[in-house]
C-alpha cells in the first residue's frame, strides 16, 4: 500500500470513527433520558451495518 493510499485510508477511517462515536453518544443520550423503545430502536439500527437493517426491521415492537 503506497503512502497516498494509506493516508486516504487513515482519513476515511477517522471520518468513520468520528461518525460512529457521534452515533454511539446519541444512543447513550437516548438510553439515559429514558426515551421510548421506538426511538431507542431507531438509533440502534442507525449504528448497525446495512446488512443488519433488513433483519431488524422484521422484528415487531408491539
């Protein structure tokens, strides 16, 4: 892997890590504020890889 490729990877990973940390912080805020289960479920789904979204959407929260 050349220097430019490694640098591009590091920058992309840093952006992903920042976004992931923001989502985790949002999720913690929801849990700590005792918001309803649907809001919790929505935020938890947002942090999962796209392949998991279909499986989660088939679960009923009734």
